[in-house]
C-alpha cells in the first residue's frame, strides 16, 4: 500500500505535535480522548499496520473459536476488533482503555461485548472481573510514554493456562526513553519466562507505521515488534 507522503507528514505532525502534547501518562490519555474522532484518520494516513498484524497472530496462535473470549488492552477506537472480525473471528471481544472518548468510538463499532474504562498503572489488576481470557492483545499501548513494562505481569493474571498474550509495540529507538522502555520490557518478559510462567512462541518484526518522520528518510517504515507469548 503506497502512502501519500504529504498527507502522512501532516498526520504525523498532528499526532506528535498537536495530539500527544502532555508530559504525563494521564494527560496523554486525555489527549487521545480530545482527538478520538480524528484518530482513525490520522493513523490511516501514516499507514498504521499493527492491529492487522496482531489480529492475524491472534488467529494463528490463539486457537480461537466462537466460544472464545479475547481482551484488547488499550483498545482505543477498536481497530483490533475490526481486524479480528474481518478475519472471521466470531467469539467475544472485550476492550479496556483509559480514555472514555476513545472507547466511545469503539462502542459505536458494535463489535465489543464489554468496554471498560481503566487507567493502567504498574502492577494494577485489570478491571475485568473474574473472566480468564483465551487471548489478550495490546497494540501500540506499551511504550515509554504510555503503559509501562510492569503491566505485562498483570495481563498473565487474566489469561487461561495455554492462552496467548500478544504485545505489539514500536521499536524505533528515537529517545533514551524508548531504549530504556524496550530494555525494561525485554527484562520483564525474560523474568516471566525464566520463572516458567510463559514462553515466547513468536516474535514478528514488522512495520509499525508505513512512514517514519523520526528518521532521516521518512519514506522508510517505522519498525515494530509483535511479541507472542503462551501462558504455561
Ligand atoms: C496509540 S493508541 C492505540 C489504540 C489501539 N490499541 C490501536 O492500536 O489503535 C494508545 C491507547 O492507549 C491508551 N492508554 C495509554 N496509556 C494508558 C494507560 N496508562 N491506561 C489505559 N489506557 C492507556 C490510550 O487512551 C489510547 O487509546
């Protein structure tokens, strides 16, 4: 899919210079809410690829059927739900996000069973009652400025034994914060796996965005990684 570079540049600037303009995690979630109605267009214009790739991996590794329950952590406007339905998934999808504005758009898609507003913090419990999911995915949420690496552990408390957890994140190391976040996430995953609680079943290096205005050549994709784990 070829992108209109001028449109992409405008959308990139809107995202990084107009939308994500708070220094705090809570403030950033509010920023998403304020721009929720424009979010899908912005990220379409920069060639956001991760929800589609993550949905494919969920279908490949999740053993999902009509009785399955999937949780989308940081569901935003519900793009992952759309991609799962496009691939023929007919089971339940729940979503959780800190922004009511983003969730309102997700709700309008009528693809999710429950949508929960919760601001995630280190080592918090997910506000999903006693549901043990077949699969949990989080796309574009774990990052230096959003949800921290320690929240990974919480996800495993809400997935069945044998179930899948997929974390899809940007690996473009543009700031020291990004580099530190990626190292911390790797340490956290290693520690979960070393304790025998899960194992890595796939790591897909892929394009996060189709463009990258952080880099010298913006026409090259911004890299991302989909990390797939299976709970023991
Ligand atoms: C880049 S968007 C990704 C949304 C969706 N997963 C997608 O791929 O389009 C990041 C989302 O994470 C949510 N978020 C960021 N930090 C959060 C936090 N600490 N707790 C809950 N949600 C958070 C934002 O509200 C936003 O909807």
